[in-house]
C-alpha cells in the first residue's frame, strides 16, 4: 500500500460519446474558477455540478478520505436531480471511495461523467482502471447484458468480472431497471458484499440518462489509518457504540418514546409497544454486522431478505416500508425487509417508494379499486411488492397531485419527507439544499446551552428554550448551525453520525475534531479551527441556496409544515441568519406545561419506572426497565442520580465526564426538562441515540 497525499488533487472528466468513444479530460483543482472547489469533498461536488448546464454526475473525495482517516470511507455523489430539478447529493460508504483514491496514484479529488452528444442506445458500463505513474486511468466502455439484472446483481457481477490483482481493490455502482426506464428517483447500488445505496434525488436515474447502467473502478488499494486518536475517541462515545449495536434501528424505540412513530401514510399514531415490537423483530432477524471500510464503530446490520438474499436495512427505509404502509407488530419488520429487497433490485429509493405506495393505499381507502388507478389496501404485501416494478415514472409529489391527494402528501424540497413533532427536524427538512436527508443526521443537540453553538450575527447566544424540541424558540439558528456543520463534515468526507456522537457525548470539542479532519487550509492552527470549519460549511450552504433559487425559484413551504414554520423563531429566524430576511427579535416561548414544573402535594416514598433500549436498557435488567423507589416528586436529574446510585453500571450512559446528562428523557411522548418534576407512578423513557438513518 502507498500513502495518500495530504492536499491538492486533480479532477478527471469522462465524456461518453454515442459511438462508444470516451474522451478524458484532466484539470487541477486549483485551476477551477470556484474557490469553494479547493476545499474538496461536497464543495468540489457542488462546484463541478454548477459549472455545467449539461447533465453531469460527479464523484468527489474529501481530503480526510484521501488521507485515509477512520470514519471517512465515503464518496460524495451529486448532480442535477431528475426528481426535483435542483441540486442533489448523496454519500456512499462502500468500497467505491477507496477504489477512487487509488486512481492517479492517489491524486484524484473528483471524477465527473457526462454525455457528449446524443444519448447512447442500450446500457453500457464504464470501466476505469488505474494506469500507474500518475497517468490517466484506462477508460473503456463495455457492453454488458444488464437488461434483466437488478441493480445489486449487476454491480456484483461487475466487481466479479474485474478480478483485480493482489493489492488492488475493485468497486462498482449500478442503476437498476427502474432508473433505466426513467423513474426519476432511481438510486445507485454498490457491488460490495453487502450492497449500499445512495441517491435519493435520482442519481441512479442520472447515470442511466448518460446511457450507462454501471461504473466499475479498479486501482491499487491505498494505506488507511486503522487506529490512532480518532478511532480511540469514537470508541468512547456511548451514542456511537449504541449506533454500532443498533444500526439505526434503535430509532424505533426512540420514536415510540417521543410519540413520533406513525403509520398509514404517517397519519395514525402508533403506541410504544409497536416500537418495541419492531426493535425485537430487528434484533431477532439480524445475521451479521457490516460498516463503511475503516470505520471504528460500524453501524450496518445484515438480514436475510426474501427473494434477494442478504441485505441491509436502515431505519428510514424500514419505517417508510413498514409501519407507514399499514403493517403492524413484529410482522411489520419482515414486510419492510421484503419490500426493501424489491426496491434495491429495481434500484429505487425506498423512502420515495414508500410514499408512493402509501398514497396508492390511501386512494384505495377513499375510492376503492378503479380502472385508472391500480391500488391496494394498507398491509397488502404481495400487491405492494408487485407494484414496485410498475410504479409510474413520477415522484410522490406528482403522484399525489394526480391522485388528488396533495393535501395528504408529506414532502419537502420535492421529495418524500416525514412529519415529526421535533420542530428542528421539520424546519431542517424543508430548508435543506442537497436533499432533505442530511438534516435528519443530527439529534439537534450537538450545540449545547452555554457551549459552542449557534449565535445570531451580532453574537447573541442561543437561548436554552431552543433545545426543547417542541418549542419554536431559536430553531432557525439551531438548524442553520447544524446545517453548516453537516456541510463542513461533507467537505472533509467525515461521517456525520460519527461527528454527532463525538460532539454530543463531549468526547471531542469542535476545534479538536476540525483540527483532525478539516482540509489543511482550515485545520491549522488548532485554535479557531472549529469556527473556520463552520464558515466553510456556511459558504457551501449559501452557494447551494443561491443555486436552488436560480434552478427552482423561491422556497416552497409544503402544506403539512406551514403552521409549524410560521411560528416565531422558525423559518423567519432561519432566513434572517442566512441573510434573506429582516432582523427578528428573540422569541422565548412561555413554559409549555407549568403543571409538570410544580410539585403536587407533600413528598413521600413512591415508585417511578425507567425504561431504555440498547446497552442502557441491558443495565436496567432483563425487561430493559427498572422500578425505582425514592422520595417523590423529584426533579428529573435527581431521579437519574438515584438511578445511578442504584445501578452503577448505568452511570456511563447517564452522565458524561463533566456531569452533563447524556440521554433525552421522555414522558408520555413529551420531553422532560431539568426543571420538570417527576411524580409517583410515572414512566420515563431514556433515549440515547443519534438521529438520522
């Protein structure tokens, strides 16, 4: 293995001609006009997409990825979205990032693909093979019998057919039949042992529009840093250890605890037992773990899926294809696995598919079966599975319009979204500029009251009320700050889950993390590295917002989010922070529930039940809950200190090294604050998770 360069990099462009000839172009990153491009990663992705009016699919590597740091095995892939018409981007965590780092002797910073002339007939495969000595790779256009293959099967065959020599790595991505027939939300599927997918805005459809069914890359495998300070730090984060254990499916319990688990087109509330049933089903069905190459806390879970063998499952896709479609209890997870396998075979975004199937089921509920609209009831697994291969070539937003159900469509930025009680999550989905998923990758708790966090342009610190998920106070600044951080992490190529765990659990501060992972121009000196890192993210977000305004016009606030976003402190404050609205006063909302903040009656010995999942749940006992006796009513943190005294094994998951509370605390779907009183007979759910997935 050879080492990665510390900085610099070149851009490789491949233009595919109708006659099968590929023209290859090479530029130095520093020669690009957009100064953002020099940061690399997501910033370079955006610069190369914005640089051309023609369809272009871009693959870019962050500097931390090129250096081989842990938790950076990611390639950012972007283009103009076939689904929304705006900018879309995804991060792929399989082997492709490490294969691309081996091209140009480690000097590749980005690859872009575009069409030269008319689209080719058929579905060719583009092959890139490293040449050595820093020379451009060998680029070939291969004929491949892809018409009958699903996306994952095609990608795996491409890797197998490449047969790289010892010390080399081969990786492939492919578009599926759905993308190749023009469904605008086609995804890219990898050829790894366990397929990984990306591209909610239609990146797979964009690849197919270039006349390509797949891309395969082979190159010498370069050195990666397997240990070191960063890897050791990750293993000290309770949230990352929990994510590694639960693979994002721990979020079912968290959503149930806070009252956000909903079914049947997200319109019917599901009880906490539904969340526990889904969590049990996932734990019982898991057959293996996997993760991004080089990750010290891998978070992928593998399951045996009907019809397509082993595959992964994440919370967002499982939610969209399980409870959302009317499946209940532990059978909901099995149904979601089957539908997810069908989505991956077709190469279609599972969350967009889930939204379309839910709309068709809702239409059936209102109108029954009609000749014009083939539909089915909620919970009809066989008919839903069959429908995936014949979905119309339109997204859920257009389908809702066609069915007369626009008022029941949950979308943001032109693609399927999800209603939530957390106001920061609602605002984040609506204003995000690279697809709405990245703004669900944080628990909106990275910044803490009194710590380094969101501020108004005049330096006014965010008020504590902003950290109440049900209060609109300060949400505009909170979301903008996290959006800047998410963009900065994507510039570096560092996993947002890993960053959230390290920062929320107080394992690292932002200056330290930035000094380790940020591009060299931003990382030194260490003092102030966090602020420079955030400023780079902010510059990227503002550039993408300007691009979106030109491409798609003014921000559209979806009907389902209008009431929430109109509250003071929400969209008005966000637009002010972005320089797009007038100054806003600080909005400190009145206490939501004075009754819970006042003790009722004299104190006496009573019992309160505490429940949790994961490692914290294990510490509470076989039932993952504990009945604790103490003097009640008592303040929230006094109850938790009594828990630690009773169960010392739970201490590491309850308070961090500075004594700050780690888990969120919920009671009957409402958050419990530090000033809230807990009374006898109540149940508290302790939630220790990272958002997103």
